[in-house]
């Protein structure tokens, strides 16, 4: 299993893709793992582990209105530091 440093999360309203399309697009465009999606076009939650969280968030912003963006450094958390 590859190691990815950042837990990247956001909510999207007005998402232009359904859950299956979004899953396919994220996994083909971005290196990472632990992708969890939920919701519909009115409100979609994206959770993804990656080393390039900014790229994932920038992409999500092209799909609708993003909010509640969270990027946590899992290496820091594993070391007992604030992530």
C-alpha cells in the first residue's frame, strides 16, 4: 500500500457529476487512496488521501461550490502533533 500524507475533504453543492462519475474521474486524475464519496448533486462529500491535496480541491471547485474544506497532515497526527 502506498503512503499518502494528506487527508483531504470537502463538500460540494451543485456537483456536475454523479457519484460513479466522480469516483472514476478522481481515481483516474489523482494519485491517492481511501476515496469515500457520498451524497448527490445537491450535496456531495469527497474524502481522499493524497500527497497533492490542493490539486484535488482545485478540481472539486470546478464541479460546483465547495465549502468545509479540510486538509489534515496524517504524518503529523501519527507523531502525536496537531494535524
